[in-house]
C-alpha cells in the first residue's frame, strides 16, 4: 500500500504515464590505466599499494609454502587463529579456535585483488564467515597472483556476469581499519583489524 | 539574514557568531579543511581523466533519477526476492514508526547504529530509545557527539570540531576512570567499549550509500569497520535508504566508488565497502537472519521533476563543505542539525520548506567553488542564487531590504536624487568614519558594519570629478 502510494507520487512527479523498462544506463569507459595490460605491472602496483597502506606483504611460491609462512608469523606469537575450513591446513590446526571473537588472527582467501586501489575482495556466504576478517585484531589474506585485476570495474563486471551466484556479502578491504575522528589524527584498528598481512601466492 | 527565515535564522546568526568568536574552533576548522583539501587534491590528481569520471557519476545519477520509479520497483522486487523486507516511508514519522515496530517485535534491548545522515534527518534515535532499547552510535565521531548530546558538525566528520580534552572528558565520564594518552589510546577505549555492545546487540541500523536496483543490493561504505559489524553481527539489520540513492546495476557502482572516496576523504578507496545482497541464506554461517530496507521519501519526491531535481544526484561526499569559505568561517552547526555547507544550504530548504529556511541560500559567497568540486556536477551555486530569487518572489525576504532595494532602483533612475542622496549619505557617514572606515551607526548600518569594513565615501563623486575633467586621480587629492 505504502509502496504503491509512494511509487505513484514519484511517477506523477516524473510525468510518467505508462510502464516500461528503463533504457540501458550510461556506460563509462575510462582512460585505460598504464598498468592494465601487463600482469606484472598490475602485481607490482598492487604490492606498492600494500606498502603505502602499511600492509606487510610476503611472496610465497606455492600454496604449501604459505602454510610455513603462516606458521612462522603466528607460531611464535602463540596466537589463536580463525579461518574457514578450506584454509584449516594441518599446520594451522594446533592454533585454530572455534570462537571468532576470541581469536587473535583471521585468515582468509581473497577472491580478487585490485591493483589500482590495493583492495582485497572477499566473497562471503556459505562456509566463509563475515566475522573472520572483521573481529580479530589482525588479519591475513592469501592472494593468488592470477587473481589481481587492474581496476574495481573488472571485479564489478565479473560479479555482474553471474548475478545468480552473487554471494550474500562481497566486501572490499583496503588496508587496516582506520579513523581520523579524534582530532583528525589517523588511528588504526578502531573497529576492524588494525594489522593486515598479505601472502602473494605466485603459482596457482 | 535579519528578518528572513524564522526562528532557525536567529539560531543561524547566533551559532555563526559563536563559531566566529571561538578561536580554538576557528583553528580546528581551518586545519581540518586544509588537510582534507590537500588529500582530495592529491587523490584527484592521480586520475588524468578525473573530470570524465565525475561526468560519469553525474550521467548515471541523472539517468537513475529520471527513471526513479522504475528503478525503485526493480530494487524493491529484488530485495524481496532475496528474502529481505522493504518498507516505503513517506516521511520521518512513518519510517520511525516502522523501525520502532521492528525493534519492539524483536524485544530489542540493544541497538547498534552505523553513521547515517538520514537517521539524523528523521530523528530515529529518540524513537528507538522510546521503545526501551539502548541505542548506541558506533562510528567513532557519532559516538562522541552522542555522548556530548550534539548534532553532526560535518556530514563525514561529525565530531571534527571536538578537541582531544573534550573527547577525553566524555570518555572519562562514560568509563568512570581516568584515561591517559592521545587519540590512539582514546580510540582503543572506544573499540573495547563498543565491541562489547556489538557482540550482544539485537539489531543493527545502517545507512545505505547506494542501492543496486538490478540485484537489490545495499552498499555500505566505511573506514572503521563499524558499518560491517553493524550489518553482520546482530540478528536483524535495518538499512535506511533515501528514495534517491539508487544506481541501476553493479557496473554503475564503478564510477561511484571511484569518485566518492577521492572526493570525500582523499583516498583511493575507503577501508571497507560491503555489497550486501539479502539476509543470511540457509547455508551461510553468519550474517543477520532478517534484513529490512526502509526507503524514505521525506520530501525528496517533491524535488523530482522540478527546477532543483539535480540535487538528488548528490552522493554525500562532503567536498562542497570541505572547500566552502563560508563553512570555513561558521562551521557546521549554524546550518541546522543535519546537512551543512552548500549541500545543506540547498537541500534543507527543499526538504523542509523555504519559508523557515529562507536564510540558508544566503549563507554563501557565490564563489562557485562548490560547483567545481561537486562529485555529481550539481550546480549548487546556481541553485543557491535561484533559491534567493524564490525567497524574493515568494515575499519571504526582509521588508526593510526590499524597501531599500526599491529605493536604490528608484534613485539610480533619477540623477538628481542619486547625487543629492550620495552627498547626504557621505556627510552622514562621516559621523562614524575613523581612518577611512565606517564603524557603528544606527540600525542596519550598525549591524552591517559590526562584522564588515565599509570604506567612507569619497569627498567628490565620480560624476563630480568627471565634470571637472578628472583632474585628480581616484583615491588621491580628495
């Protein structure tokens, strides 16, 4: 009822008398960025962006090496790790905790990464929980080299190509949680993780 | 503007004067504005085709507004298809009642909120508190002003006027203990305090930066992560969306999410952007079971199809505030409780009526910088000038001014009247002239010169000198 009443007043204001679909929305083709054509350039720019954002990056050759890298970083710190089942490798199991709010470190697989902005793209739903990349004070992302794209538009077009498989929540994460709400001074980890790690998986 | 705009105008004058007389606040506003301008300049300079990106934002938003009925239907259908609830609210009362009803049905004890200017606009917090629930703002800036019982100073930095000591006092009063350290330590206290709230909250209320019509997705942008927590942890998520905040599809988000963070915070992307499509699905491990999208008109549909319709293209980047010389001097509170700066000076009269807000279009120097920086190419300065014309056409202006301008028009048409008038004014002004500047004087003259320099009139007018053959150089030999 409210819906029809309100839509009716919108139609009246727009002077629309009959139904019909909207014409295709305007499309914008931006100037191609200089790094877009080369995978190496994209990866290089993505890594530069991580450094600017204060994200610690390490490269690993293959997925197995990542296990060792995680163990090296976290084993010494006696940390409780949370992650989705596909990442709960043997090396992680002894450190794994069921309680996300009590964990020290969240481990996630990135679906894509965006070179231009340095963003990590996470699709969440199913076994991939939203809180794993959100509640712990520190978080780490595995980024396959082949999943690094030039621009946000590339990710949006991929998502749009299969709307039926659009997950419940897609989140872009760009660096640590930050706020300048107290006297304009940038503080990290205000609500989300203040510490971010990226492991770039070279061959996958 | 004396005599224009009703009681809000008196508050405007008072709050402007307060801000101008507060040296600490003046320094704070300038420092923040300078910092934001510099970051915006750097972020914009990185994109060689920046102007084309803004054109794209403008074109997509204009297209959406032009077909708003169709996109609203599509959006609502898709939210419902994905299992969410949609409520269309004609005004703030309907929106408040619906959301309070949702809270009551849940028997919500604790409600966490992410920053939403629309929530401020409809005064949601009081309605939710009236249900008996504790309502907690979780954006650090909103949290601070909630504790201080104030309204936002800036649409993006609501507490940007607060000093470190003021914030410390508020947090100390809340915690009942002494808090040492600087911004980092105070932010850590807020994190700890609010984390507890997030973990037990029954309901989360967020805004909606963009609704994606083709998918029924709600897009929420934030830097702190509080919007993610608000929309992920509680069992029920209520998203407030202005009637106008749609884009046609996912691809249309590209220009929005490229331009918004650069114009707003001077960054390439905010720390978090979430595209939320429906409530938790059966196989999902977390996320709210219920999603309510409340689509709020509250005066927006009246603007559609009218001369000011482009104001609905606004993506709330705040660049017009950050670059406005008037905001720089009077800050955000003078404009009223919600929208400040040029966007506020245009939007508030359109949403709430020109009669009570006729003073706002005059809160501008018409320098046009707001037109230049606007992410969506809204002709803000032109709208301000047009609204001034509406004020006069509607008879909402000041009678003394009107008489003054009429007198001026008459006098300029009669050279004798004009010249004798000028001579008399020159003689009269000399009573209050000191070192070539007029200060004080009766009535309007006194009020005018209170905050402005009025140079004294030259002894001989241009016409007199012209008749004498311009023997003296203007400004000399008088």
